[in-house]
């Protein structure tokens, strides 16, 4: 018997900013169809779980959140979408409580599958395309946060990195039109949101597939040039961009920009050229270092984040120390460290030279410690300087938080009038919780007096 709880939906997102943008788009579709959004741990008619394939424990995480949904409402309909759903639809359909699995093409048509869906004790229903059929683009953006929005501008990837399943989960590289990206940015601005984070799988490849073909009608430089002119958006961040696609012209535009902030996240993956070649990355360490130096020459205070993978097959201790020393001497601000794990249908999974799991964990720990040292050194190098901060709505222990333009997390005593407002402050002192306390600038003090 169907629960009396009707027209309510709850959502949980695993993984990247792109997934958050797409979850928000799915949620807006259901809201337009009359569904009221509720928290995931509340009783709902429909639970949507947007999954990730990058995390090592994708299967465990998916099962965990299915159980959460069933605990909140045993009769609720559980729909699983996302990268893991595209890669392993059969496995997910056999998870107890799952009713519907939607692939890369089908997830944006979720409403057409809900009408006749019934709770069942049998395997969930699967609607999943061959990934070659995912050759379209659905524009997405998240607006759940009052301060910032994630704006999807590109999807899919044509690169063949030997460790990565994302091309299998998301298909070929394709882009939104510039007109639609700008239109979405303007809509975000009208909602009073001050910051946009550009998201995609490989956003530096923007322009390919913009009009349904493989040509680059526009470039990433064209895109950010247009977005820099959108009124009302105070800040735009570039979430992550491949080093070989980050051109001098784009760096120069950000440096001179009205709204783009001095913050870059640039995947490295390894500081060893031998390992980069085995990964089939499209650059070597020389190019990577050149990109970092180009940023620093124009934006000395920029935040620069780095992705790195440890324990790739064939990564010897000497290779790892190359990576460690390379990152240690680079003027970067923080690391995101990933432990390599084997993925089905990837070239790396069958490579020789598997690194023992415990050794992978040791290397991960070493780089995470290095990351903390880099972050603290970067924070301390900025003390005494003044920056605009966009304050967020979160309150914890009487404090509120925000980020400077160059991605330093700061805090001050909570003031509801500061929420979603920009205030220029001076960075005062680093704290043990990884934040920086601030004091008002002299100019702000005069205004407040």
C-alpha cells in the first residue's frame, strides 16, 4: 500500500560540484511538477541519490544512503542516478530498497519514469543508455546555497587517462552554448547570489560540441570573457582546469578581471614524468611548473590547488619522492590527495607493479601532511593583508565564516547583517581549526563609526 506521504522529494549528492549542479536541476524539475523538497532524513515519497564513481567506496556509500532513505520512509521510492549508476546499473538495481536506476541520458527525464513507479521487493528498474548515446548537453546550476552557485558549462571528456572511468560514465566532451551559460548566470544573479563556481568534467575544453558537433565554436577564453560582463555577480571561480588547457591569455584575463578571482585548481596527478606518461596525461612536469609560474607572475597572492594521485601501478618510491619534492618546491597553496584504486575497464587496472595498499596509504598521509604545511605557509604569507570576504550563512559556536577572493577561510563573530555581504577585512591570525581570524579594515571602521 502506498504511503500517504505524497509529492515530497529528498535528495543526496555524492562527489563533485558538477553533481551538485545536476542534483539542483533535477530538484527544480520535481518542484515544478508539484513536489515539495524535504531533508533526506525526513519521510518523503521520492528519494534521489546522485552517485559518484571516483570515490573508492562508491558501492558502500550508495548502499548507506539507500538504507537512510528506507529508515526515513520504508515505502519511499528510491531513485539512483549519476556516474556510478551509469557504470554499474545492474549492481545498484539489486541493492535492497532501490526502485529505479537512471543513466547519464535518462536522469534528466526523471519525471517520465516516476508516474507509474511502484515500491517493489524485486530488483529495481534500470533505464540506462549506452554511453555513446550521451551526446547532448543539459544546462545545470545549483542554487541551494544563498552565497554561491555551481554553474555547469561542460560535460564529458575525450581524454584517455589510464586510471579514469569518467569518460565511461559521462561520455564525450560537449558544452553548453555561451548564450545559455550567460542566461543561467544572469538568472543566478537575479536570485541575489554573489558567487558562481564554473563546473564541468574538463572545462578547459569548453566549446567542443557546443552546437552538436566536435568543433570548437568558441573557446574557454571566449566563455570567461563573456561571463566577466554579467552584472550582479561579484565573484566567479574556475573550479578545476587541466594545465595544458590553461593558456596565458586566460591567466591574463583572470588577473585583469572584474569578477574572476585569483584562485586556480590545477590537476597534477604525479610529479614524475615517467608516471604521467603511464597515466597518459597530456603534459609533463615542465609545462605544469610553467603554468604555476605564469599565475604567480601576474597574481602573487593567488590560491593554487593541486590534485595528486598516489600509488599508481609502477609508482616506485623514487617516483613518489619525485612527486613529493616537485610539489614541495612549487609555490602552491593546498593539495587534494587521492589514493589510487583499481577501476574496471581501465587500462591501469591490468598494469604491472601494483603498489601495496598500506604503502599507498603511507604515501597519501605524507602528502596530506605536506598539504597542511603548504596551506599554513600560504595563510601566514597573507597575514596583515586586506581582502574582500563574502560571508556565508553558517553559524558555529557564535562565529560566521567566509572566503577571501584567494580562497582563505576566515571567521568572525556572527552578525546576521553580514550574511551574503562582502566586507573588506584584514587577515589577523591563523587558528588551529584551519581558519584565519580577521579585523575590520580602517576604512570599514570609519564607516561603522
